[in-house]
């Protein structure tokens, strides 16, 4: 494989010797670090798509972000010897799309670190402000929205196949059916009423880099597209709460991420009310995405089942704490944007059976 990659790298003007090694960078694509005497680079082999239009869209977004003067880096595709932004690698069967980028320094934010969660929230807010200004030609078609994955023409069959074909217990199947049904009922109303813009679409700790007390980069814009603005925050909450949801330590992290984001973005009251539902939606989209990869032989069933169990766990957590999460969002929004407090009225939260007080519990928020 390394010999083949060295031949692939000849499509770019990279000096020798080249040292290529696998990178720990997510599970959607194959990624490699490339070291040369004149610089360090990141090579991506796309597994999720072989459609050049998808990459043209992604790279057009990145090109506009590069002009936005963000305080952190975003990936910048290096042109090939012939001036192309990517290569169709015919030596791979089937053909693969490949792109090369300068390596951005940094490491993912630490799990459970509120200070780095705050920095990440600020960066995410800054990114979403810049993405709101992105304007692309109509011939560049983005990936379908999260909502379309659950309510589009093929969604009912996809959901049924996922629930039916995975090795799940009866109680798990019934719980998943309930959540998917409620989402399919609720999501269209969100798309009819909440603000939409170009979003990152895959906010995760692994897609942010920090170094020396600042965010140095935001990565992986493969899923960028036109969608609900607040989904980026919901995806961030899902990832930064990972492995912490059942511990009191999750609350300082969630508060920090929210505080940083709302320092840059003023969410509407309706968006704030919708965040618990958007958290569920982000989990549902991951389950369906992983199941599609499983159908293509790109993921094993255990990985899909793990995502399904995480979706069930988060639903249970949100039933008990979704109202507290909304209260934090509402009160933080008041502090950051000097807006009125947002009442916990009927909305997406209560549609899923969330009950809450207006103030999160002291025990959960102040454990050291």
C-alpha cells in the first residue's frame, strides 16, 4: 500500500524522500501523514463518495472560508501538477478520490476539559458565522440534509432495514422505532421554521485541533451542506459529551461549549427549544450513515449497533435532562446576548416527554 501511495503522491510536486504512515483520523475515510524534507502533509483517500461533484462542493466551501480570515486554519487542498484539486486514483479498485492538504498542527481537545470545550465552542461559533456568508453556484449540489435522511423518499425503507437487519434485542428495536417515528413527525416542522445556512455537518472533537491554548484548525468538511444552523452545536454537544453523559462531569463541559458558541452566535428561542431534538436527530443520522456503510462493506455490524445503543442511551438521558440542557442554553443566551429568558414551553423537548425545572440541579453542575 505504501509503495502504491508513493506513486500516487507523484501527482503532486512533493520532494523526496517521502515517509508515509497511517493517520488516526476518523473512520469514514483512509488518511495518511506524509513527511518530506520541505513539509508535512495529510493525504485523504475518500471512501464515502466517488462522486467528484461532492468534492467540488466541499472544496468550494473551503476556498471561501480561506478568505474569511478565521483565527484558525481550515484544510486547503494542494493543487496537483496539472492544477487539479484532487486525483481520481485509478490504481485502486474501485477508483478512489484522493486529495492532499498541508498538515495543520495541533491535537483534538481533551475529553472532559471545560477550558478546551469553551475554546472549541468559540471556534465553532466563528466558523458558523463565516459559513453563513458562503454563497456557491447552483450547479454545486451539497449533500442532502440530516432531515432528508430521515424523511426523504428512501428513508422509511432505510430505517426499516436498519432496525430489522441489525442484531438487536426486541426492546431495543421497539425503542428505536419509537424514536425514529417521533423524529419523522417532528423534524419537518423544524425545517419549516428554524434558520438554515451552510453548516460544517460533522462537528466532533476529532475534527478540531488545539495547541498552546487556542484552536488551530477545524477539519473534515466532507459533510458540509445547507442545513439547520443549530445542528452544528447539537453535533458538538453529542461529541464533547461522549463517554461523560452519565457522569456529573458532563455539565461543566456542556456549559463551556455552549458558552463559547453563544458568545459568537445568537440562537433564536425556537432553536434553543429544538436542541434536544437535534441531538436525537444527529444520533439518528449517524446510525443510518453507519448502516449504509455496513451495507457497502465499509463498516462492521458491531460499529452500527454501538451507534444505535448510543442513540438509545442519549434518548434516555434527554428524557431526564433535556429540560436542564435547554435551561442552560436559555440562560447562557441571556448572559451572552442580553436577550429575554426563554420559557420552557411546549415544543420539541416536550414532544419527546422531557420535563424540567428552569434551573439545572446544583449537584450536577458543581461537582469538581
